C-alpha cells in the first residue's frame, strides 16, 4: 500500500519549522530572522520529504507488481500453461 506523500511531508515540514525556530531563538537571532529561516527550511524539508516518499512509493509498488507477477507465473506453471 503506497504511503501518503502529502501527510508525511507536511508532518516533517512542521517538525522542521519548530526545530529551526527553537535553534534560531537559542542562538540569539531576532524573531523575524528565525521565522524566515524556519519557513525556508520547512519548505525545503517538505520538498525533500515528498521526493523521498515518492521514491519509496515507487520501490514499494514495483515490489508489489513483481510479487504478483511471480505468483501468477507460478500458478500458470502449476496449471500447465
């Protein structure tokens, strides 16, 4: 079953946003600078996660298709086709 790309990427982006905000505030940056960096970081995290989840989905779907094809071939061999 393929993974939900949007939900996973959004969760990672939100976590990244807050993590970057906390790190920026601990380093003594102004709130506006923290916000800008956190937004840019979360957008990049969203894009990277979306691409990674799409790659994992492609691998999973390919594996499921191969499994079904192999099982179908075994059934055809057992039935004498």
